[in-house]
């Protein structure tokens, strides 16, 4: 699934990385507010869905080579966080939906969750 499809499915706005939405492939999603879990289970072609908006989210996503971050419940990072994500080539999206709904919608659309042990 292309990142653009994720953005449209979640009714998410693009905070940065618009140019990558049509080229980045997404294979799995991971919903968590615990970066230690993301470090342990995050994989390439995975989007992180989280309610955290600090710079550690961006650094964790970069370290685990995630392809994008979706902030839930319309939570927005500071400009400095968005700038860091842009510098790493990490698209950021924001959706009004709660984390549980985001994960359910993505699963129903065929995007399995890493947290369920179905990651490629």
C-alpha cells in the first residue's frame, strides 16, 4: 500500500514529506506510545501510529528505518520536530482519529500490525 492511500484512509493531513506519499510503500503498521517497543519491533516499510509528538519519536523512527509517522487525535509536534523529520526524509501525518481506530482501519484495509506478530 502506498503512503498516500494511508493518508486518504485516515483523513490525515500531511505535516511534512508530501513528495514521498506516492513513492513510499507501507507493509505494516505499529501503534504504540512506548518507543522501547518500537525499537524492539519496528521494521522498514512500517508506519508508526502514536500520540507522542516529541523529537524522540522522530529519532526512534529514523533508527528503525520506519517509513512514516502518524500522529493520532490531531496531536501536532513542534516545528523543530517537524523540521528534524523533514531532514531525515520522514513523512509526518496527523489524523483526528484515536489510536485504536487508526490501527483497526489499517488492519481492515489489509495493512497488518507489527504488534500482532504478523510483520513480514
